[in-house]
């Protein structure tokens, strides 16, 4: 049986990889636009995720499993477009900070949908992390970012609501399907949805951006695999606070790649976020594994 703390660490690694993909995608969104950047990344992701999925000699998913794949694909398609459209208009640290309402909403969705218990430690950890978000947003409110940044912030908040539901769907999906199946169907369904808009919005992929598209697809696929593995082995309410570690990576890549300034409020908020994550990780004795290794496909 996998220790819950191991699942927590794997989920944190998945978030780190996903945050790195965000940095690659922000550059692509600026260069190609949100839709084209996402469309090309998803097509590359389908090709990449199909390799390990085919190697696992899979069976076609049962109707109940396929339904969850489809529902999560639809939610993820809306979530991704809103997030990356907004990311192209606001600093990475601010974008990730705004998205942090998702794990908070997810904690209560997990209780309502999955019947998971919300412990006192979870509430305290989430409150600490949310306090960190508020500190960051206060600091960002002092900056004059313009009307586009405001619209970008609204898009990211809408995306965060979708992502809260996505966290719950990820937990349900990972209990019914292998990580390779989850990664493949996630990419394939989102790609199919976006293809419907291709005749109107898709632009040709410049060859000089092809390596970045490939890198983004590799990072996204690896993150999907790791998160699916982790969410199969620990409760969504336990793993949700790992989302907050993405802020640290967003701050790093925003500074290194886009020369985005890191303020005192950002650093103070990050300290609260990390504190909340550490407290959540110490819940390991109260976070039962979701399944045994013998039951995994």
C-alpha cells in the first residue's frame, strides 16, 4: 500500500511540472494566441500520450468510465482556454494566485460529491494558504496593470471554478482508470472539442515554435500521469493543497523567463502558502490510501 505522504509528494511533483508547462504556454499564447497554442499542444499531447497507452494493451473503457472521461474533457477544455487566455494578460504569479480559489472550492465539493471528511487540519492548512493568496492579491492591487489584465483576471477566476470541479473529477477518474488511460483520453477529448473551432480560429504552426509545442505537450502529459497516480492513492481533500506549490514555480518562471517582478507581498503570501502545504502534508496518518497496489490495473 502506498503511503499517503508519497502520494502528496508525487502530486507536488506533478504540479511543479504543470507549472513549468504554464511558462512554456504563456510564451506560446503571446506568440500564437490562446486557441492556436492550445490546439497544437493538445494534438501533440494526443500523439505522446498514445504511446504508453497503446503499450499497456488497453481495453475500451466501460460506459461509466467513458462518461467521466468525457465530462472531465469538457470541463478541462473550458478551464484550459480561460486560464491560458488570462495568463497571456497577467503576470504568472498573479494568475496562479487567483487560481488558488480552486482547491478551496474543491475541498467542499469533495465533501459533497465524494463524501470525504474535511478535518480540522485541512481547514487550517487551507485557511493559511488562502490568507497567502489574499496577501498576494492585495499587493497586486497596488499595481496598475490595465483593462486587459482585469479581463485576464476574470478569465482566470472563471477557470478556477472549472478547475475545482476538475479536481473532483480527477479523483473519480483515477479510481476507475489507469494513469496512462487518463492521460490519453484527457488529451484526446480536449483536442476533439477544440478541433470543432479549427476552421475559424486555428492558425498555422510556425516551425520555430514546434519545439516549444512539443515540450509543453511532454510536460502536460507527464503532469497528468503523476497527478492521476497520486489521486488514485489519496483523497482529493488531502492532495488539494499541493496546488498551492504551483505559486512558487510560477514566481520563479515568471521572473526568469518574463522578467516579472516579485514583490514583498508575493514573498509573504508564498510563505503562508508553503506553511499551509506543510501542515497539510503532516495529515498523512489521517489520509487513507484509496486503493491497494494489488487492486490497480
